């Protein structure tokens, strides 16, 4: 009891914005940015499902925020702040909480967000976490999955498939000399801050897997898509691994890059809006339903997996 | 995978407001009510901690919403809608989801709220749930815990201690002939809709226990309090049980009534604002720190428990 309040005071009150009223009231009070729409998203992370027992608490905290920040990025929203829930087994130590809250603080600084409120509980099972993120957009400017049209180009930010290989490295199934792939799996980089309204016709963040998330856009937009595997940008570290990993790269999630539908003729505007962040055209939307991935030989790949799976 | 999407379409999409964009995008988009401040709160409910295995799914759903709605009530906020997380063990049946979503639908109707978004996951342990509720208040009108002053009166809505006895009835420790106490424990009535701004100086909902939550107000306000146990309103059903339950009634939570600090001379305004809902004066705030509960004989009670405890 007293323990819960002292933990809140020690680890979470320092993270709180003025909206949180010192985490002393029953709720937070937020003055919405005038003339803007609010964007709201929630994601949870559970031990054994979304992270592995023994993962560094600071990285768990940052990935929790970043998964949600990536959802805001996919909507074109500017992040504001978040509410947090924690359910921790009784034996969870002060060192875990100290590292977890330090991770939150680090990414609050990175992404200019504040803690608005939360709820803590004990857990009878493993660690269970959730974050509700709030952001804002200009009225009508929120991006979505439903705007892609036949003829629009398919673009992706950054590189694809690093996290799938990084997860295998974390499991000891392959060697990640530089740690790059592991880092891409543990600490994704949400693509917030891009001004894509008026340039892209649809957007999604790649959390289920490239082809799976492309399928979400196709279904929401009532179109189909063809992707050329040879155009999908892989990092130098991922390219060290052979074609036996091609399917994993295309169908497993956790990259948190953006997949964008871009009407013809806007490539210049898109690359200008993305600045130093590389963007790559990998295919095209068309009228016929379904997602097809063409291999290096131009023949459609026969893929066993359609997308994201839980760790275990 | 497909299972998750079809469950969302079947059970949750029908609950969604326009803000949820059909639960098809990465986030919800909300136009804030013009000229109002937003009030935000989140609470979780975990199997074995906040509810018992085998509790009716519809009642779990409604209590999840109502605990959060009670937090909005304590802030004086008008409810708008919510985001939901569910983590369910793999074997969770369609019947559980059907009853759970029916409970959500029922209380959405009762409290005029909509589902804005959510996240679903599988759980390796028991059922884990959270809801983030949004409401709104006039600028500066949010109530809080920090405004009580020495001389303010202590008032409570409704009756106190029913839920503590109801929990014992659910455990088979006492007989609840009418089911009233059990119902008060399973399905609290959040006191939303009261216009208390300008009348009360502080407010909190009673979730930890009457004396514990009074202590929260005292600490936030820098005052102390004296409560007379003989003034605390008990229901007729609770009054059937003897003084051996007095401590439980005063120190265990889950009643979700409001505890209010009311400056002298405002009793008439308060009772008018509460309409058909009974409100009762039970004590007074004073300058000296600490919470004292006087027994029927006027002697301070020596209480073992300071407030809320987990079920197990």
C-alpha cells in the first residue's frame, strides 16, 4: 500500500507533466491544442508475448512508448503525452523500476512527451504493461489506411526485416556481430515528425509484417498490390543473410517503418518531406484484390506465413 | 491472426464511435469539445487481483468501465469515450467475449460513451484488462483532492461499506439474502452527472476505503479530518451485520461513492445538486494532520487496516 504510493512518488512523479496534477488526483486534465484534432492509441506489452523475461527494463519501457509513437506517426500526429499501466509481480525490485522509469525518461526527452497519468497493480503472472498515447493533427489531416487508389505507388521508409533477424539473434539462432539487428528489434525508431499530409494517400506502420500490413491497407482501401522483393530495402547487416531469410524479412513485424501509398508524380515531394530518412518505392497498388510479392526472378513467391506471430 | 481480426469485427467494431474509424486505423481521431478541457484516466482489472476467476464477463466489463467513470465523476467530468486493452488466455471462448462485449454495450448506453480504440493480445496468465476513459470539463472546473480547508465539512454520497460486505458474501463468508451487497461489490454506480464545481472544495471517489481516501484528500490538501462512525450512512442490508464489521465498512474500498469537502453554508446547494442521490455529512476537516474516526461512544477507533487491499 504505502509501497505503491512511494514507488509512484519516486519513479513516476518525476516523469509527470502539469496535466498529471502531481499524479495526486483521480485523473489528468489536458487543455487540447487549439484548433487541432486529438489522435489516441493504446498498445500493451506482456512478458513472454511481446518481450522476453530478462530483457532490459529500460529497453522495454522505450519500446512500449515507441510502438505507440509509431502508431501516431502512421496517423501523421505530433505526440503530446501518455498514460501508463503497470502490473508487476510482487518480487519486482527497485532496480527494475529504476531502470524502467529511466527508459521512460530518456524517450520522453527524445520525443518531447510527458506522463499524464496511470495505474499500477500487482500481477499474479508476469509483467504486464500498456501505454495510451495522445497526439494531435490539423483538422482532417490525419492519415489512414483507407485512402490508397489503384495506380498509387508503394513506398517504405528505412530498411525492412532487420527486426525479424534481430529477434533470431536474441534467441541465439544467428550471429549479430555488430548488434545492429538486435537493436532494431529491441529499440525501433518511430517515424514521427514527417509532414506527409497532402503527399500520401494512405499510411500504416509496419508492426505485423510488410506484406501483412500492406494487406491491411489493401483491404481498407479496396485495392490490391504487387511488391517486388528485389526492391525492398534491406540493411547491409540483413543482406549478409541469405535467401532462406527472405520470407521472414517480408512477413515478420516489429520494424516500425512506415508503408505509404503515394499517388504518381509525388516522389519528389515525398523524398523532400522525409529529408535524411531514406524512402524506397517497392511496388504499386492496382484494382485487383490481393497482395502479391514477386521474387528476384519475377515469379510470385509462395509464402507460408501471412504476418505477425507472437514470440511463443 | 485471422481470429484476432474477426473477433474485433464481431465483438468490438459494433461498440465503436466514429472516432474509432471502424477500428481499422492505427489510432482514433477525436475532435475535442470546443472550449472544454479533457479529463483522462486509466484503470486496469486483472483476474485474481481485481476480479475472481469465474465472475460474469458482462459484470467484469461494466465494472471496468465504472471504476474509470467513477474517477471522471470525482473530477466533475462528463464522460466521452474510452480505449480498451484485453489480454486473454488462448482458451478464452466466444461466449466469454460475447458476454463481455454485451456488458460494454450496456454501459455505453447507460453512460453515453463510445469505444474509441484498443489493443488485444493473448495472455500467458489470466485475463488482463484496462480502460482509458476520456471526459471533459469547463476550463478550470475540474475537481481535485487538494482543495479542502480546515472547517470544511466532510460529506459522502450514497451508502458506505456495502462492497466490503458484498465481497465477503461472494467469498461465502456471510449471507446476502437479497443480493444487494453482492451487487454493490460487482456493479458499482459511478456518481457521474453531478454539477459540483463551485460547491465542493475537494472530491475523491471511494475506491481504496473511506478512511484511506479521506487520508488522500487530507495529504493533498494539507489538513486533517475527524469522522464520526455513527454518522457514516450504512444501507439497511449492511446494518444487519454487527459492529465486528465496522472496521471493514470504514476501511475497505470498492464503494465508488464520492467523498466531498464542502465549505460551511453550502449544504443546501450540495443537496440540491445531488437531487435524488442522498448525501450525508460525516465529519469535518481541521488544521491538525491525520485522520481520526470516532466510534459510537465518541472514543477514537483503533483500526488495524488503513485501506484497500488486493483480494488475495
